C-alpha cells in the first residue's frame, strides 16, 4: 500500500503531540486544584486570600494555554475547572455576597454548576466556624448564601451525562438540613442564655 507507512508515522507523531499536551494539561490541572485548596483554606482561616486568588487565576490561565483546545474536555481539566469555580464562588460570596457566572469565571457551565454545588459544603464550614466563635449573625448571613445557592441548584434538571448534579443536589439537601438544625439549636441556646 503506497504511502501507508508514512500515514501511520504521521498519525503516530500527531498522537505523540496529543499525549504530551494531555500530560501537560493534567499537570496544570493539578496546579489549579492545589491553588483552589489554598484559596478555600485561606477563606476558612480568615487569611487574606487575594494573593492566592491571583495565583489561582494565573494557574487557570496556564492550564488553558494549549494549542489543542480539545484537551480541555478531558476529565482532569473539567475537575480542575470545578475546583476553581468552587474556590472563586466561596471567595466571592464571602468577600462581596456575589458569585461570578460561568462565563465571568471562564469555565464550562457544567464545571461551574459542580463548583457552586460544592460551595454549599464550604459555606457550612463557615457557618460552623461562626457558631463556634459565637457569631450567630455572621452564621445566619452565611446560611442565607447557602440557601440561595441551594435553592437555585435544586432548580437544575439535567442528565448526568451533561452534568452529574443529582448526587450533589442530594448532598446539598442534607447539608442544608444539618446546618439549619445547628442554627436552630444555637438560636435556642442563645435565647435560653438571655433569660
């Protein structure tokens, strides 16, 4: 077959380039996940997270710098975008009471939805910290953010192949119930202490 060996060689070289780009994207996605965790940790400890946010944005930009955009559809990259959306959502809602849209963050809609779903759990940690500090008003404010996110999350009805959100919706429902109970107990205890 005339030219067949050359075609196989050409395909092999193309696959090699794809493999290198994929490995690079996976490495860069890990950097995004690490920086996302740093942002979340900084929010929970009360540290100024702005420097971590700048590093997170730079890591995301680097992850997106590829000549093969199809690589961005891989699982690890999508997971990293979800972690990014979670960290940005938590940081933004605590700092300004808002959450940027998927397009404002520059991530896919599916990754954004998965990230905001995970943000509900991170906000529970904020509520718990505030309750432990005796700051019922701040705990209620954070719970209000949780409720708004959770209510919107429950309105989504998409197949798991598009965004596997059902499990996260169930988890958010349980998190909301436990947090609501914790707030009710703290409120009753505070009222009983005033008598």
